[in-house]
């Protein structure tokens, strides 16, 4: 497939769709719906729901092109043996990881709340990476999967921009992957963090990568 060019900041990103993966980070009910981990941390989760529709549109285009699609989920084993004690108690909140909630045990694998929202649900053949941390490379086989497929570029969507998205982009950048983050497909509970996180990625000539948006990404992917 021919190389493509995506309008982005700080400058155009050249990429080949055959060596590019769409990476959706933690689009789980626990972060975007009431009663999950995001709300347990004291956040207004409705602010993240705006990312679903544009991400769905990019996902459709990527599926049509037959691109590698990878979904991540943050969460833990039912016995919480992979959850650092520090993470369990952080925040001094009333509700913790592993506690029962309206969508099952909070941030525990195989519970409804831990799973991906129906609009973005993985199709057969798409990769799902379960991760215990904020970064998608920490204690997972993501790097092996990307290497085996010859992936060089990541189009990044998901939540939250300054936490799991930024951590993953920084991990990926250090491993030599080129990342473009789509601004309307990533969301934060804090508008000021959204703005700052995106600014940090593209500053200094793209110190961590590029920032574009769903429209420009779809235009690039759909171009002949
Ligand atoms: N709290 C917050 O903003 N995010 C997380 O805990 N995880 C992810 O970003 N996925």
C-alpha cells in the first residue's frame, strides 16, 4: 500500500497503513460510565463520552483498510495479585479497585465495567491487551505483538489523555514508534489537562509525537 500523509501538528505525518496500528486505550465502561473506577476517583465521567462517536468513525475506516487494531483495557486479576497495594489505597476514597459496583467489581477483569463500551467493541481478529498499569507496554505483550506485525506507527485514541494515553505514548516513543494522537478521540476529566497533555506531545518539534484529529486522520486514511 502506498504511503500516506496525515495533516497534523507539528508537521505532516508520513505513514504506511500496512505498518500502522489503531490503538484505542481503555475505552471501558469503568472510565466512561457512572459507577466505575473513574467515578470512584471523584470524576464526572460524562466528559469522556464525547470521544466515542469520532473514535467509532476512525475505527470503521481502519477496519475497512484491514489495518491492525489494538484495544487496551486497564484492570486486574480477580484476586488483585497484580494490583500494587499503593494503587489499591491511593486517593483514600470510599470505593476501591475490586469493590462491588453497579457494573461489577471495579476494574476487575471479566466484569461488565471492565469491558469495552459496545460502540467500540473489538471484532474478531482485533487484539485486546489487558494491562495492570497506566502504560500499555508495562507488564504486557504489546511490544511483542507490534514487532511481530512490523508496526511502526500508532494512531492513538482513548482515555484519559493525560494518564493512560500520555503514559502509553511516552512508552511507545521511547521504543521507536511514531505516535499520532487524535485530539477529539482522546478525553480527559479535566479540560485544562486535555489541552496541556496534547500541547506536551507536539511541543519541541514533536517531542513525543504528533497531534491530529478524526477528520484529518480519516481524510489521510481514505486518500488514494
Ligand atoms: N484516572 C485517570 O484519569 N485515568 C486512569 O486511571 N486510567 C486511564 O487513563 N485509562
